[in-house]
C-alpha cells in the first residue's frame, strides 16, 4: 500500500512544481466561435509547457462554418479538436481529449499543460494534458480569467521541428 502512495506522490510532483513556478495561470472562459478561435489557439500555442485553465463550450462546425475553422471529435468516445488555418498557409490545431459532449456542444473544463505535438501539412498541433485541479487551486499562482471574446490578439507561435 505504501508503495502505491509513494508512486502517486511522485507522479504528482512535476505538475505541482510547474504550478508553483508560474506566477499567473490564465483561465479562458466562454464560448469558442469562428470569430475568437484563432486568438484562443494562438494564446494556447504560445503557452507550451505551462498550465492553462479552460472553461469553454465549443459547438461543432458544419457546412455553413467559415473556411479555415474546424471543430470535430477526436474519437467516437470523447475529445475534440479545434483547428484554425490561415489564408497565407499554416495553422494551429488544439486537441482536447478530455472534452465531453453536453447539450449539442463540446465542453472543455479543467486545467491543462499545453504540449507541442508536431506539425502536419503546415499545421502546428498541440495537446492539452490534464492537470489535477488541486495542484492549481492549492498553488500560490494567481489565476486570471479571460473571456474568449476578450483574448488579446497574439503573434502566432512558431515552433521549429
């Protein structure tokens, strides 16, 4: 029994140290739309290897959605990806495997470490790795809520493979 408690404690340490090291943890909240998805994706892509919070609702796209904006399931069971592409080429895709379906939209709710996943066909891929809420809530890091409609425009992230 002690072995399992020690193993669980060791697995908990990296996220705890990361939360303590961050002075501020942004929490993005609200509805993700074609109008603000590019700003959200850029904000997340620019925070690789840091903790972010998400409390967002994402409606699936359809044939009436604007070009360059795509939201769809990752698997039949769960998860969602939010993809934005740019007219000049390239783009950003955020994968949220813990998202779930509720009342016609995907819900992404929790704290995550943003991880770079690579590039495919010019689109930079990022994965949201879940972090135990207690790690963030018990840390000294200041949590700042940013509404999805008020995310400032950031230069998109550039990652060299």
